C-alpha cells in the first residue's frame, strides 16, 4: 500500500513518548475547489494552558500544469 507523500515528507502523526501526555503533531490534507491544502497542527496537553497551533505548509493547484507523470508512476 503506498504511503501519502508531499514535498516535506510522509504524512504522519508524531508523538514524543518521553512524556505522560505527549505533544502531538498531525499533518492534515484537505481538497477544496481544485486545490490541495496541507496543514500541520501541534498541541502539548501537558502545558498549563494548552493551545492548538496550526501552520499552513502548502497550497497546490490541481491541474494539468502541475501534473508530473514521473511522480505519478512512482506509486
């Protein structure tokens, strides 16, 4: 089964096992109106006042101009 990839690496959920309540990092991919949006979210629930931090990593257009047949054939 192929693993989803984007320019910055694999799409994963990462945690730090050293803590009882580890900080978490998630990568979310959304598809809207002919575009792909990649957002990373992080949260550290062990903080006194935890916050959810969102960072927009990329927006890609879905169209013929951005299609790369070499990449498509890798999967």
